[in-house]
C-alpha cells in the first residue's frame, strides 16, 4: 500500500482491486467522536462524494471512474489516473497550452455548476492532466447547491488558490477560466458578479483588521 495523501478526514493510497492498480480513499475513524455518530458521518460523506463524482461524469466532466464503494469501511475504490497534477506542471507550460487548459477547466466548472455541483476545493492540486484531458479529483468538500453565492465562492476559492500558488499566471489563467465558464453556464454573469463582491468583502475585512 502506497500512501498518496494523509488528510484530516481520510487517507488516499494506491492498492490493487481485481488485478487493477487503483486509488482508494478511506475515511478514517475519529476517536474524539461518539462511535455511532462517527460511523454515520463517514458513511454520509462517502456517499455524498460518490454521488458528486458520478453526477459530474454524467454532465461530461472527467473524474476517476468508481469501481466499488465499501460503505462498511467507508472506502471509495476508483480508477488510477496516470497523469500529473496541474500544480506541478503549470509553471513550465507554454502560454497557448495554459490558455487551452484553463478554458477547458472553465467549461468543466460551468458544467458542474449547471448541475448544481459545488466542488468545494478547486485548486491546481485537484486537477490531473493526462494527455489532453483534465480530471477533477477530491470532491470531499463538495456538495449540491443552487445558490449563486455558493457557486461564486467555489470560483473565488479557485482564483485565490491560483493567486497563492501561481501568482504570475493569475490573470492568464483566470481570463481563460472565464472564457470557458461563459460557454457552459447560463447564469455566468450573476456568478462572476458575486465573485467580485466576495473579493470586495475580503478586502474590506482585511482593511478593517489592519485598522
């Protein structure tokens, strides 16, 4: 078993399932929670993540294929993608490739928002690039919502993640996300306006703290 990531809620590792190399996400027990509550929360969150991934695939967004869900042990057994994290390659890509990738990301986020899917943790670490395809992973913080505010927060968090990890490429990446997003989400204007409002609120709060 090769551990890929150990988080607060789950561990993600490589294993084998029916002769295939797979990725397993296992939600671990929390000793500080009552046992019954802990089990219920882990099962509910596992089900929700599976539903989000399956719905995303239905609307044309690439996610790892789910092979098996072990609810008893809160495990999701899914396809191993032989790709690279966008975070690890972005700074080395040519401008034209970046434009193409982020326009497609924008289209994918628009498709998810059209289906009321909020990813919850859009970052370049949670997008895998394989050949010419992008795969969205780690829907653990995701949920379903029709609210423009939630969609605005989803996009704003992505923008801030790019600002933090790839500041020199922020404008290029964001402009192309917007181009793609407009193609696949009819209420794009409302969401982008909300992103601007969220940024203004954040700047105001920052100034208030300094004052």
